[in-house]
C-alpha cells in the first residue's frame, strides 16, 4: 500500500477508512497522541494510538525524532484547531531516535545552536518552512524565465576571469602545496598546473553569460558562486547562489522593467504556494520582535513587507538625486547615520538605502547612474564621463537586493576602462571579442538568491537561509 503525504491528508475533502502514512515523530504525549510530520507541510497531523492494545516496548520507542509508519482511518478531529486526525490501527517503528541524545527536542533553540546542527535543523518547524520557501522560490525563478523565452545557461564554476575585479577569489589548483614548481624568476609556475594557468572559483557567471546573450538574445544563469571575503557579518557567505539574466538589445530602462517584473513575479508565486509556511514565519518574526526595544522593531509584518513590494511601483531615482535627499535628511544632519553623507561620490550603505525606501519614498526604489569609480569596469559610461548606467534595487529591511547595469558595448571605451583599472586584456580576450564582432546594446543584473530568500522568509542572518552555510573558519557538513 502506497503511503500518503500528510499535506494531502490534511487537505482531504472527506474522511477516509484506510490511510497509510510515514513520517517523523515531533511529539508523543500521554502515551497516546503522536504529532507526525513528513516534511510536506508545516502542519503536523495528530495520530491517536490505541495504547491499550499496543505493546509497551513499542510505545517506549515512540520518541521525538523517531521514524514511523502508521495505518488507520482519517477521521474528523475531536480536538480544537485541526480538521482531521488519524485513528491508528497499526504502528511500525522504522527508525529509532535516542531521546537522551537527539538535539532537536520540542523546545525553543537558539539559531546559533541550530547552525551547529545544520544537518538536523531542517527537522524544526522554522527551518522546514524556510527550505520549502527556498525550493518554491527556486522553481519560480526558472518558471519566470522559461515563460519569457530565456535560455538557461550553465556558466563555469572554475574560471580564469575575475568578473568583479575584487580579487577575493578561491584559488583552484592541483599543484603540490608543499613543493610548488617555480619559474626562473621564482614565481609559481602555473603552466604546470592542471589547467595550465591560474584559476579560481567564480564570483559571477555574468561575463560568460554575456557571450551567450549575444547569440541567443536572452539568457539567464542560476548557479553557485564563491567569494573569499573574510567577513563574519549576517549578510555574507563564502558560497552562495546567483541569478543573472543577460539580454541583448536591452538598455537600462528595459533592464529595470525586467528586474521589477521578475522579482514581483517570484514573490507573488511563493506567497501563493507557501501560505502556511509564510504565516508560520510571520508569527515567529512577531515573537522575535517582542524581545527588541521599540525603536528597533519593524514597522511592517512579514506579509505586509512582501505585499509592500507587490503593491507599489518601484520608484526610479538617480544616484545624484538620492545623494541630495540623504545629505539634507534629518538623520544625516543630526549625525544619526553611522556613515555621514558629505559629498557626491559616496558609496551608499544599507542604512542610507533603507532610509530612502522606508522613510522617504515609502516604496521599493531603483537607484541608477552611479559614479563610475565605485562600480565595475563593464558598466556603460554615460556621456558625462563620470557616471555609469548602473542600477540597484532597494527593499525595506534589507537595502540592496539587485545590482545590474547596461553593459559597455563600445570596444574602445571598454579597453580604455580596463587599462585604467589594470585589468589584463589578454585574460579577457574572449570577452572583448563580443565587442569586436556584432556588438550591440545589452544589459543584465545579478540577484543573490540567499538575499531574496532572506527577504521573503523574514530571517535576519543569511546563514539561516542556505542548507549548509560556508563562512570563514566553517566548512562543516
């Protein structure tokens, strides 16, 4: 007999005489009531055991975390807050769980404790909900682009190019570290390495994605990226996933249109598919807020924040206008900002971005036309010679969530920018070829997937929205 998912049973239109269900025990009370969950939903189903006719040694093995298989009938529940329960006729223990050692006991655990037990934390309600939301968001990303006719491209994980020019990359080598081959000048001889050159784990699939956009028109990448930044903040991971569309013939305005439509689509899709999980996460967030000082509490609940993004058009504001607003703002004048805005050219911080969204415009904001010297080499230079066709999308509670630009399609301008920044033309000869052969206006953006999951779930630490976080000093599991 095939077993039925708990979610299907809870959504059943009628009672059932014969059901077979498998899952894990969340709680077992009064030697009679099992709260069973199989991961298909945030909600448990109550299973009523006939304890008088169940062997005592079997009852002792029904402990939190144990895997069980139950047969019985689905009946209307006599208890409050639940539509159905299972009257158990037979019970089989599939896998025992030692109640003395099982870490995920039915009590409140700190997030730090759960990160130390990342292999088991998904068995809690919170992390089960987060990972279901992450899964649905991931599917929504693919569905959006596939519906729009984009081609999914798998760009390399191992690369010789540094897309961001930041240099904070993980090196990939097969050379013996205790006996590195050297050139006559004493440098490491990468010609003897596996790939015959210096290689790293990618920080972005954008540059390779651009080459495909210039043949296929519109493409997207969605894969793992890596940054060897020694940062222990709640916003940084060493391994994370990036969504990066690239579209030929799109200018910056088209790029902003695409990004706004895309992000509203995936959030709406997830809200429709994960209503129970998001309701639970909203309740969790409200409880967490109670322990904070009044001044630090969010002005919006989780669902209000998500609807804030769906129900408001994104306000488009130039960087220059934003700087004027921030310079003249009360928190800047009263030095309430940690980073005071004094002049044009400042690199905006999260506190500035959130002020623009939450206090000034009261809607999501797209900033554009940033100073060239704080943005990447591949962004198109404006006619003023000092700004580039860059854009960032700013959200409440999180600040920047999307970064993108119209790309510099002019060969001579791109080469000159690379020279100024000391970027080796020979290393990126293939990238420059796209400007030599059939160049055209094109644009794209990057969205850190974990940043999106963080926003949608209401979590505050990015380590809690990826299955196994990789951070400085931590590559456990």
